[in-house]
C-alpha cells in the first residue's frame, strides 16, 4: 500500500532539519524499512533480537546517508516472530517504554512503520503515538475499511489526537480510482494530506535502495510525497 515508502520518505524529510534527531523504527517482521533507506540486504540485525535489552538497541541502529538512524526489526524466522508477538501481547511495555523514552527528548522525532493490519506491536505503541498516518489506496478494499479506520475500531485502543490519511498508488486513468478517491477525499476533508500517484519510480527507488526523492527528484511521486511531508511537518508544528 505504501506504508514503508511513506515512513522512509517522511523520516528523510524530517532529517533535513539538523536540529532534529530522527529515528525510523521498523515494527514489521518483514524487516523491509531498512531497504528503503540504503541499509544493505545482508544486514539482518535488529531490536527484536534483543527485546529485553533496550540499552543495546543503539548497537543495531543503522546511520543512513541522510543523517538519521533506522532501527530495523531484524531478520527473524517465523517462530521467532510469533514468539516476539506473543511476548508483546504479555508485556507491551518492552517495546512501548523504550520508544516512549526515545521520543520524549524534544529534539527527537520517532517515525514508526508497522506491519499491515492489527498486531501486538501496533497495540503496544498506539497509546504513545502523537500522530497517526494511515495510507490507503483508491480501491474498493480501502473504501470498505475506511469507516472502521476513521472511527478507531480498527485500532482498538481508540485514536491518537491527530489522525491523517494519504491515498497512494492513485491512477487517474482507471475507471474506479478517481471516483473512489473523490469519495474518500470528501470523507477525510482536511485530514487527507495528499494523494500519491502510481509511479514506477517508486518501485525503482526501492530496487535502488533509495528514497523516491533521492532516486527521482522530478518524478510525480516525489512531488506528491514532498507535498505530504510539508503538510505533515506543519501539522507537527515544525514549519
Ligand atoms: N505510488 C506508488 N507507485 C508505484 N509503486 C508503489 C507506490 N507506492 C508503493 N509502491 C510499491 O509498492 C510496494 C509496496 O510498497 P511499500 O513497501 O511502501 O508498502 P507497505 O504498505 O509498507 O507494504 P507492506 O504492507 O508489505 O509493509 C513497493 O514495491 C513499492 O515500491
Ligand atoms: Mg511495509
């Protein structure tokens, strides 16, 4: 849908501000966020290998060329990921507390990328989230999900103070896309930060392990994403 793409590009934009310490955290066992940010594929270390030792997480945080840090989930097999999820079910503070401490520094900005759908990790951190950005597509599935997302039902714990949306992979040439996008936009109002066009440069950027802005600065998607980042920064009170 574009969650990791948005998280990586947003974190990189935030990192342009030299007074900010930006940390992008990957809560998805697929461990893909690091690839959007230039961390090598063979680098499999991550915080999930040391959930009980948050004082050591800095050892697996990867500094990127953009001057930010990405904290990868880590390469875990199926059983290890399921065990991790079960541990967070029992003790959400194992994840929530270190991230809360990290974010409590006024100079810090923590951008969290999640796995699709409900997860124990998402539930653990939601109470501490200031701004929730949901990435949807202009398709029937997103239109059907929207009422539950908007009401907070899909997020269980209720919603953070600020909830925003992005419509991604928009293709104006399709029959359904523009109609669904218009309907979603009317429901979202000012909470819609923008629409990102479907653009091959986005997938190419991932293959090149770069953000879209770095890979293809003149691409339509780069333009779209930059506008969304500006609006989000305004919402965060940064501009
Ligand atoms: N606007 C776009 N145009 C074209 N391709 C896109 C666009 N947005 C995302 N993609 C591609 O779709 C794929 C999924 O994107 P991404 O990883 O950002 O989504 P995700 O929501 O994080 O996925 P997952 O649910 O698997 O974590 C990637 O290959 C990405 O390059
Ligand atoms: Mg993802």
